[in-house]
């Protein structure tokens, strides 16, 4: 393995990353209230030296602050289930926040039971297999 060649290639790729993503670099550089400048520590090891900064995400696509759009093959956490900001989820959250309120009440509701029942049905879980997250935004759109 030619380590000098690998170092040269990595340096070239990092330079290109800096050229393509000046907005992400600026955001990273001014993030002095985040440990290592990122919200999750694994992001500090981004191959380009800093992570892309998100501007928006819809469906399976993300757009960075430099207005470059990517197909998001990672689809972290909940994005993997339905994509980023699907319309029915946006509508349900908007209804809860704007009309019904109580997004931090942490109390049982008909919506929480509906969501728990639906998750049990879809994933074959026993009735007791659904936990805390259901009560936050739960319910049909």
C-alpha cells in the first residue's frame, strides 16, 4: 500500500470538499456551542474534515446550505421509515401543534392508543410492545 499516494488523494479530496461546500465549512467553523462543532460526535470524523450542513430535506433527498442536492441513502432514524417530511406527517404535526396543542404533555390520548395499535398490527408486536414515543405526535393525519 502506497501511503504517500493515499495521503495525496485524501488531501486532494479534502480540498475539493472545501471548494464545493464553503457554506457548510462556515457553519462548521462558527459552531462553537457544539462539542467538536457537530451535534453528534461521529460527525467530527467526516472524511472531508467537516460535515455537510443541512438546508432542507424532502422525501429521500437532502439539500445542503450550498444548494447541492443529494439522494439520502442513509435516511437516518425516522427518515428511513417514510422519507423526510412526508406530507401526512407534516399535516399531523401541524394539527397537533396549531390546533390541539399539548405536544409536551406526555399524557395518554386516543391518538397514542391509535398509533400503538397500528404499530402492533403492522409489525406483529404484542400490545405491550409499544413504548413511550407513541404519545408525542401520535395519531392519524
